[in-house]
């Protein structure tokens, strides 16, 4: 049962206090102020006498929970912030970059049991770029079936299965239109392509394969000073793209003041370039040989040792070539035709076998379709703002439950259920009520909206004016 003050005691106390204060000269309020204070204290005291509650029972339920697989003991909710999704996207590979002590303590040391599912408990394809079991640092790419621009997208990460084999599916993480995905995170050759096409590559001897990347590891090049270091990927039919194409790379130029061209990515019939020539404005450039217009320029002049996300696009249907920098379209030209093809290697860090980059390159991708402006902008937000793009919730255990608390109104005033405060072991929990109002002599239930750990729980419900009742529950 709840507890309250006795109205008469409060009223008498207020009267005595006011009388003493006036007689001793400590205060000399106006009569109207005394009357107002007296009435306010009296009304609140009477209100508390009329308000009283009693917790009559606590039960547990799994009604709103469908655990994906009970061989996995733990999960966490991942919320993808819709403000960074400019348009709905399908089969989008998001980056999850977190450091989590629960993963460190409860996942397999190689991360084999880490997996992802959507709200409908459909398993999502993922690739782990890196996992450090000593810290719980995880960088994973997850193919999310639907990303929404108007509401947050929810997925779950599951872990805590000590016996399962690897849950990864890198080739399924990147849709079939990706023909090359190079994370460049390997510290020695070869550099593995994550797509189904296995366009692996090898860095030349002068390449630093242990550089820090925008995501994880990257490759750093020293340009002409090191006799032209680069990554070579052998020619293949899937890389001989003649129509629509999207080229992507994250790049950091060591010295943008250098007047030379510096190749970022080159087939060489399609290319991403940093154009350091003064006449061209020291900007990024995309090039597509064989089209009616072969080049399109950006407007951003890069700063030294700063990361930039550079994307070149040819849309054969719209007859346009475009360049994006940091997710924004910076140049567009009318162009048509087919891109030339040849038997050349694809090179990262080199252009036309002579223009070598002095800088660092990470996350190189090629698609045989047009990636939309929304896709490109979302990629930029995801990689550049990983901790704002998504948030990870608290750990949930497969043995945890929702609690249903039954509350009885044993006072004489109507109560609004939404004005209650629910504490479980001292922590405030959000809840939903079975009704908006709790009338005298009636009961209502409130149900936690998040799972509650098992064990002994001290449940406390507080009304809007401080009346409370306690209940101890084990389950």
C-alpha cells in the first residue's frame, strides 16, 4: 500500500509555522500571501490523502519477443538514424564500427558467432573486416535489406554461441553489381576482393600496406619518389565495363600543392584522378575514355593529409558523367557512347602507368551500375560519421523478460497512468499502460517496453505527486 501525509497534521503545522514567523518578526507577509500559501499547502495535503496505490502483482511475459535463435545467448539492438538516409535504399551495405566490452567477454575470440538479423528475424549477410577480441573492437559490413529515410531502421547483433562456425557471407554482403570491393586492410599480399568475382590484387614492393585508413587499414604510396608503387589487379571480363559505372575511393593526398596528376584508380579506360595541374584548379577528376565527353571535374581543392570520398559515375541511360566529393555532386557533363576496353590491369594508386599518387587510399569499389546520389551520400555519412549514423543499445539476454505490473487505485482520485514513474532495482524503465486512466477501486497494468534481467527485482511505482508502492519479485 502507498504512503501519505495526514492532511490535518500538515494544515496545523503550516498554521503554527506562519504564526511563529509573524510574531518573531522574521517575516511580515501580506494577508493575501498567507492565505494563498495556506490554501496551497492544504490542497496538496488533502490531495495526497486522496491519492493512494497498491501493486497487487508482477508477472513476466515473452509476448513481444521472438528470439532469433536460442543457441545465441545475447543480442543488442542497433538503431540506424534515418536523418542520414536521404532516400529509401535496398540491399545497402552499412558499416558497423563499435568497441564493445560485452563482445570481448562473450563472443568467440575470432568473432565467428557474431551475426546480424533484421526486425523480422531474417538473417542478414555480413562481412567482418576486423575483430579484436582483446578490446571488443568490431568493424563489420552488413547488407541491410531496407534502409528507411523517414523512420529509423532497426537491426540486431547476436553473439554468445561458443560452438558455431563462422556466420559470415562476404560475397552476399555486396550485391552482384559490385565487381570490386577492396578494403585494403591486409598488411601483406594479396589484397582480397570481397565480391563474388574474386578480383584480388597485389601491392608492389614499395607500398606501405600497414597505413591507417578511414575505416581500418589502408595502403600508402610515395609516388614517383618510390619508383611508382601501386596495387595491381589483373584484367578480367567483369572489369571491362563499357556502359554505366560507379567508381569509389577514399583518398588522402600528402601534398596537394604538387603540380602533377596523381592516379587514384585506373583501368585505364576509366579513371579517378587528383589533378594537381594549376590550370585545372587542383581538383579531383573522373575520366571515361571513349565517350563523347571524357572528363568531369570537381571543385574541392583538398587539404593536405585529409580524407576525401571521391566518386565518378557514368550514367549511359541519362547520358551524363558526374563526379561527387564527400557525397555531394560537384560536376556534371553531357556524355554518351561506350567506354573503351583493353587488357590492362586495374591499378590502385596509379594512372596510365606514369602518374603515381603520393598519399593514402582506402575502401575502393567499382559497380557496373549507377549508384544513386542518395546511395553515395549515405555511404559518406556511414563511413565519415559512424557513431552518429547508428547507435547500439544495451545487452539483452535470451532469459530476460518483459514485466507486467498490476496497480490498484485505492485512493479517491482519478490517476493518469502515463504520469506514473516505474523503477526496477532503482533504474527507471519506460512502459505502456493498459488504459489511460486508473479510477478509484480499479486496476490497470503497465508493461516494460524493454527486457528486464532475471533475478530478484524490487519494483516501485510512483504517482505524479510522489505516492509510491513497492513490490519484490523474483523471476
